[in-house]
C-alpha cells in the first residue's frame, strides 16, 4: 500500500480493566426495585414509565421494563443496542431510540405535572374542584393536557382598565 500506515493493537487476556463493570441494581428497598423510577424523583402520573414506553413503541411490558431500568441507570441507546441484546430482545435501533425519547418525555411530563399541581392547588379553594383538577393532571399524556387544566384556573391579567373598573 502506498503511504498507508497500519497499527495493530493487542490486548492481553489477563489485562485488568481500569473500571468495574456492574449490572447489579442498587435499590434501597423492594418498592424502589419494582417502580424502576429514579430514587430522588416523586412519581405523580397515573401510569408508569414502562406503561408509556409499552403503549408508544408497541413492545411487550417485560422488554419495556428492562429498557427503563437500563435508561434509569444512565445507559445510552448505542450501548443498549450493541451490548444488551438480552434486554431489548432484537429491537431495532430506531425502536430503542424512540423508547429513550418516550422515557425522557414522560419524566419531563411528570416534572411539569408536579409544578402544575403546586400552582393549581394554591389557586383552588374548593376541595372537590381541587381533586378533579389533580386527577386530570395526573392522567395527562402530553403537555397540552397540562396547559388545558392550568388555563382553567389561571388568574386573569390585571390591566389598567380592569383595575379602574
């Protein structure tokens, strides 16, 4: 070959890795292991992350559960697609990527619901209306559902004309 330098890298079989690879799940209690949620996060939605991934990507619940656990541990799509075939059971990269997208969107939706519940609960005085609003927020599947509920209880802007009346 003309001007092409090649290098061969050899790895010794007895060579120790500089980091420890662990697939164990370090949950504090059995309830945490069942939920597959992040330990510092309070889950408010009526459905779990696994349910959201199962519904959107049309995969079995057991596969969605494995994927959510891997995503929660911080694994990336490329790693899961390449090295964790036991978890995704032959899914395509696009399906895994879509699952990751749904995973993140659902977590963000949960945060928005938490903020919306705090906002709405400070404005609603009637207990019946409050429980209806909280139930609607917890069953939200997208941000538009949250916006719809919060706009019902949003305080009107005070313009100079409304103050003068």
